[in-house]
């Protein structure tokens, strides 16, 4: 089975306030922002919608209003929350992270640890759960976050290793993935309130 990691640079605290905010204006903004993308998502999941799953817009409404949720179709609310996180966010370079198989994220973490980076873990995007607590468990999509403080500490750890000449020999693919992660961390450093949110599907 193949997976795909998509990561965004954004103000995590702002995103945390969107789920359950019951803001109709936000819902209209989301509808305008995603437009035809919602229709394409409905076409992709037409069979499930015919069986009773919420449409993409209905799932967005449920997330924005804090429910109601149908646990049987938890994936729709997971994707709705991902859409919330995309508002005012920058999509990060993820060429090394999709599609991937097996324990690839753990391999990248091993590469990071070779530099002494322990403050963040890309595997947390797959194994963690940073979805709002009220959303039902979603097996098809996982979510993780790196706080601004974690990003700053990880970058400090990486740069310290570079200054001290602790550059481990890495396989090319791992080295490229580590370089992408370093780019994420440097992007987060540019805006004090920004962290990283990642989704694995």
C-alpha cells in the first residue's frame, strides 16, 4: 500500500480555532476558496455519498460547526479539516514523501537523528493524531503537527551538527528528504507563529 504525506506551513493556533467556530462567513470563504475542488471530491466519493456519506461541503459544515458527525464516514471530516488547514497556508515541498511505502518516514527520522535532530519526527504525521478532539477517528487519514517551538529547536539541533561537522553518510533518497525537512524548518523560522501540520493518506 502506498501513502502520501502533504505538509503545510501555517499558524497552528489559528487553525485550532476554526474547528467548531460556527462561523458561517468562514464556511462561505471555504466554499469560494475550494470551489470546483469540492465538486471533484464529491465525484471521487460518489458511491459513498450515495450510501449516506456527507458531501465535501456538508463535511466542512460539520467541522466548522462542531458536528453532527457520522462515525461511519469519518474520512470526510478528516479531509474537511485538511481543507481548513490549507486556508492561508503554504504547501511545503514534499517530493520525497509521495508516494511512499512501508517505514519510509521512520527511515527519514533515522537520517534526522544522525544530525542529532530529535525535536521533530516526520513519522508523527503518520502515527500521531492532531485532529480536533471532537472529530471521529479516521483510519484513512492521519494528522500531526510540529509547533513553532519544536521547529525552532529542530533547526537549532541541525545547524549545531553542521557547525560541528557532524554530517552523517546518508543514502541519497534519505539525504534529499532530510534536505526538504530542513527547508520546512527554515520556512517556519521566518514567521514566529508558524509551525507545520502534515497529513498522511
